[in-house]
C-alpha cells in the first residue's frame, strides 16, 4: 500500500514546493547580513582617489548604499529615482561604483547627475563580494551602528522608496 501511495505523496510535495517557489518575489533576495555589521571596507573616493573611506567613517548616521556602474543599463533606469531621493532627503546616499573605470563613472555622473554624498570605487569588485552583491544595481540601508537593515536587488522604484526605504529611514532616525 505504501509503495502505491509514495509516488503520489512525492508528486504532491513537489507541487507544494513549486507553488511556494512561484509565490516568492525574485527581487527579495535574503541576505545573511541583515541585522549584522556591514562588511569592513576601505575604498578610494571617485572624486579624490587619494582619500579612502571606511565603514567606520559613516557610523553615527543611517545611510543608503547604492551599488551601480556606468555600463549597467538598469542603473540608468533607476538613477532619476536616486536624484529625486537626494533632493528630498538629508540622508547620506553613498554610491559604490562596481567594477567600472573611473573616467567612465565620472562621465556617467556628469551626464545623468550626481545624487551621491560620496562615491566609492570598487574597481576589482571585492567590496561587492563582501556585501554579497549579485549584480548591479543593488541597494542597502545601513543603520547608525553600521548594521545592514535592508538589501534590495534590482531597480529601485519610487514606490519602493516610498513604501520600504523611507519608513525604514524614519524608524532608524527615531530609534
């Protein structure tokens, strides 16, 4: 009897797993960094390569890290959202220029506008690896203690800013 029912049970289990998988948001990538300290880094600034910035330099305030590159088409799509965000908020928006050439990144910002308080250069992608970057664009919200509170893979929309990032930043500012 069990031999006759076993294939049916396996089939039903696979249906349940498939249904669960299809109900997940593909942009909601779980990160082991959530509520843990952001990876340590020491990276040069795009505007002044002789100056290095570390995660410790950003402690004491919540900040948003946007991973982007001049060669990234989706980054061009989301960039006006960041320009608008920077106009409306006094939050440190930090760009992490990922696996890009400095001259291309500077020209891209000149052409599209520069919403970032500072842009860090991750030429070899090691900082991106430490943060668990799957691809660009990606966005992280980091609290005043340096803990990652949110990770978003893909294009950030105005709705995502309004419903996820702004409430989280308000919570972090109040707390």
